[in-house]
C-alpha cells in the first residue's frame, strides 16, 4: 500500500448488513472517523458495502451523523448468501450468492480503492473481507456478541485486527488469532450520549410522570414472545407503568388496545435515544446493539433473549453477561412466563432496586466511547 494520508481524499470502506445490529454500530464508527479526519484538515470518502436487497441501503443512506452529514457517502449493494450452521437446501442456493458477492466485492474494492476496510460482521461482510485480503487492503473486523459468530470466525482469517466488545470473548477465538485481538467495547451512535429524557417525554406525550415508564423493545420486526407477554398482561402492566411498546413493523396492522397508559409504536427511529432516556425500565431482547445502547443511558434491563434452534445462543450469552454484572434481570426459556414477568416488574417498582441496576449498567458502558476508540485505530492505519 502507498502512504495513506496525502493531500488527496482518504477512502475508507465499511462492510456489514442484514440487520440494523450490523449497520448502526458501523455507522457510529464511520461518523467518528470522519470527525477525526476532518479535524486533521483532511477529506474522507466513506463507502458502505451492504446487501443489495433488504433494508441496508435505506438504513445507511438516511443515517445522519452528529455534524448533520450522511454517515456514508456511497452505498454499494452486493449479493449476499446467509451462512447457516444447519442443513438446509437454501445453503446450496446461497452458496452461489456468496460467490457472486465475492466477485461483486472485488469489483467494488478495485473501483473505490479504499485504504482500509472495517467490517461490522454479519453474513454480508464475509465476501468483502475475503476480497480485501486478496487486494492487500487492511481489514479490521468487529464482533459485538459475547461469543463470536460464524462470520467473525471466517473474517478473522482476513483481518489484521479483530475487535471485541468483551474481553472474555478472546477465549472463544482460535489461539492463532488471539494476537490480533483488541478489546474496544461495542460502538454506539453518538446521539445516545446526547439523549434527553425531557425530549423523550414530549415525544411520548407524557406531561407529568405519575408512574414509571416501561419501554418494550423487540427490534424493528418486533418479537412475538415479548409482544404476547405484553398483550397477556396489559391490564396489570398499565396499572403500574406507562407502557411504551415498539410492536415492530410486522405487527403494524394489529389494532392497538385503547388504554391511556399504553403507547404502541410500529417503529421508533430518530427519537429512540430520547425515548430510552425517558424510560425507567426497558424490557427487551438481548441483541448486542440494543443492550449496549441502554447501557450507555444506564437503564435497568429486563431481558428476554431469543432462544431455540433458530439462534446460536448469542443473545443468551449477552444477557447472562449483563445479569452476572448486576445490570439486568434475565427471563430465559422456562422463566419467560407471565408470572415471572409480573414478579420482576413488581420488584422494579422500587426506585432503590432500579437505581442498583442502573448503576451496574452504566458501569459496564464505561466512560470511553468504543466508536471513537475504533475510529482512532482506523485513523492510525490510514496514516500508515
């Protein structure tokens, strides 16, 4: 590679997608990297390589960083085949998509000539990382979950450095890759550090807080298990909490139950940081992105991790880590019942108990910003 930082514009490539959890943290890093470069009097061009179908393009192109600019300047869609650990006929079909994705990634990287590639993981990131290695482009890959997924295991072969959210995750990596590991934490968008509970209350239409606010999250698509728990116990919940419920887009056509203290939303986007800031308790899945956003805002967590044959158990691992550090109550498998939910939320009516969980959650987030730390690593690479 030639010396990176000249008078010309620096180009950085980002790869990841398939879900918001593989996009939003990368966008946070992109925003911090742009800030660092421009503070140094240089220009940067940020290109995102994501899935050619699905929500990737929309999420990337509409995301605005703290300075009011788009986080990414260009988006390139590639074919993406999902990586499955179980037998499925779709593995055969997706194998061709993965091969096509590799050649598409190779063509994109040759065209944009990036000085570094940052991978946020997910099946979309594997072909770009492999192509970057072949082109001698330095690869930095990040794993957000407590245990590394298959994409990270594959990307580790191409990576110059492997960035982890948890120090303990290093024990799950092959010994040959451990020298590449840097523990950074999980990147969170800057807007979460500047969130306002007051703005969140205004958005929710809550003029005066008469009782605690319970925020229910299940991701952009919703979570059937959590939605059913809320529906089955809505009267009980509304007697004790103001229930703010992100039902998910898949539940958009279901009629809302008319209760003064029940506030359903299909999806909360730009206002989400302020809404979390306004919440007293968050009931959520245990996706890495969501729980670390809540940790930044020091929110008491009740986690219902996704379990079963359709998952590798990463959410359970994430949830147990938070629980073991006193930052969450976990309702998993047989404990994810109405009785356990009511018992847990009854206990969390106590401000003292909420304060204990809040302090532990905030301690996990720490004082440093992982997105900024990762951006500094990338900028060091860019400067050669």
